[in-house]
C-alpha cells in the first residue's frame, strides 16, 4: 500500500524584531534566564485527521499543554521533515504544510499561523555541528496537527529541525545533546513520530486495536524507557521479528532519539497517552523531566 493510498483511506474513517527596544530585550532575557529546565516530549501523532477530531487523543494533547510550563518557543523534530544533512528552519512566518493527499477539504483549509523563531533557530545553527539554514520550511503535519490541540491560539513561536535520514539511530541520539541549552531558555523540544508505524499492515476493521507484534514491540520500548536503557532503544533492529514489523522504516522512530538524547540521568519518564490505531500504529506519548 502506498502512503498516498493509506492517507486517502484514513480520511473515510469515522473517527524579536530588529526594532525591539532595550527594555523589551531585557525582559525576554530575564524570562529565559529564570526558566527552569523544560521537559521533553515525544508525541505519537498518528492519523492527520486528529487535527479535526475532538477525540480522546485531542483532549490528552490539550491536557499535556496545561500541565507543563508554557514555553517561550517550541522546537519540533518531526518524522515528516527528512533531509540529507541537518537543517534548521529560520522562517519568520512558517506556512502550514499540508503534506498528504486524499483528505477532506476541511483539513486542507486548516491553518496554524504560529510565528517562527529565527533568532533561536540561528542559535541552534551555532550549537549544532554541520547544521545548515533553511529559509523556507514551514510546519509539517507532524507539528501543526499536534500543536493545534496543545496551543490552539498559535501565539507561541515554533520552528523545526530536520532529520538527516542518511544517519543511524545512534547518530541522532548523540546529536540531540547539542540542543541542551534550549531547555534553560524555556524552549520545549517536541519530537513527533510513532513508535510503531507500519502502513502496509493496517487493519481497517480494527480502528483502535493492535496486532500482537505491535503490542510486543511497544511494550518492550516502554520497559526500556522506564529503565532508562536509551542506548538499547537505538539498537532495536536486533530485537527480532516484532521490531522488523513495527519499524519497517525508521522515519517515525527517529524523532524519539532526540527526546532520549536530551534526557539527563536522574530525569523520569511519564507516560501521557497509550493507544493504537488500525493494528499497526502506536500513539504512545511520553514526557521526560
């Protein structure tokens, strides 16, 4: 099954400016300096149609935002911005990217008009080895379909970091550590993907169920998260058949490496949502703080 066919079928389911004055700059600097370390989020974003639905998942996303400190900005690492090399979006007014096909008109009409964070993006470029600037990238659906429920007013600046798809899991786990400075600036690092994501194995007759192999893999990931075995999560390919089925392509798995790579030894994992879609997509969400 092609990605386009899958997305089309899902749609049928029922379910600081330069002119800133000195006082203004000082206030922002003090706000950043006073900020505690922001938590880290991994969101299993699932079906893009969740952006339109006021379902249990959407309600959980809203609760997540209410339960954490309001960020000064948000950096999204999404499964839907894969590149050769690492890029940081410095776009001042990121457009809403509708990177899918076959969905209802209402989904294509949806906009998430959050401002960008070009100054912070340029700081990331200075900290992240080998990274390059992107002037055009907006917010893909791994970002805006989630943020629409978390921060519906879209007033918080958002920018994205691409995933170098030519690199292995361990590379991303290590690269993430260079982003640590953001956590003390009030920046929420939000990784958006899915732990289990196999579009070829979807079960249309079981919208909220899970295959045994999907549950097995998701549970094993959960256990390693609880025990802090983050390096083992980068070695999932050695886990056998369940891993091969759960992660046939690692595009949706890689965002999690950034959440794990930024975690500190004494921080704890809190699970915020657990669920499956159509047998082969896990929507597990967790926070590390």
